[in-house]
C-alpha cells in the first residue's frame, strides 16, 4: 500500500507540474526582454559603413512603437544611435561608452544625442537589423549594442559585440 501511495503522490505532483507549465494563466509576465547579439558584420560604403546585426530578440516586441529597440554603434566615446522604429538616427559623444553601455547610462546617452541624417535604418526582420552609419564612425573597432526602455519594467541592454571596420573612404 505504501508503494501505491508513493506512486500516486509522484504522479499527482508530476501532473501538477505539467499543468502549471502549460497553463497560460501560470505564465509569468515580462520580466526582461530577450536582447542578444550573435554576430555583427560591417562593410565600408562610401564615407560610412553598413552594419548588419544578427541576434536573438522578440521581434513582435521590437516593433512596438511605445518602446522601440534602439541600436547603438560606438567607437570610443563617439556614438550613433538608431531607433528600430525608423525615427531617424542621431549621434554624439559619451565618455561612459568606452566600457560599454550600462542601463543606468541610457538617459545620458539620449540627452547627448543630436540628429544626424547619414545614420539610418536599412532593414529590420526577425533576428536581423541592418543600419547605415555615417563617417563619424570610421575605420577601426566598432562596438554594437541594442537597448530598450520598457515602461514599468526598466531599461535593458544587450551584450556588446565589436567588429573591425576597414576601407572607408576618407
């Protein structure tokens, strides 16, 4: 009888775990967006470059205008910021970027940015973002990060991936 009770208790527990895992009401809400850059390539294009970013992010969430994902390309303290919702790019300088973007620095980054016409979003699709960078980001090591500000949840920054750019026309 004790064996039957243990088997029954184990079966009941397993059934409860499966039910909780599959029940939509048991799913937790958004706690942190999935922002992970896997690969970055950069190709010279006139006096600037075209940067292709492949990674893992929630494409549906990425396209929400209320809290768009923003790509940041930096070279030292110089940066170009391009929102993925197509609002146009801007650029500036922020010494804190030398070590990468921290979520607490996003407000300072946005405050330091001024519009730059040569920065633009070229393509957005699931797991890929392609942007055009101006001559401000020239030959050398370029670091790419993406971030999002989600109201009532916080600020989130992806990993940082760097790529060497060479051959940009002076």
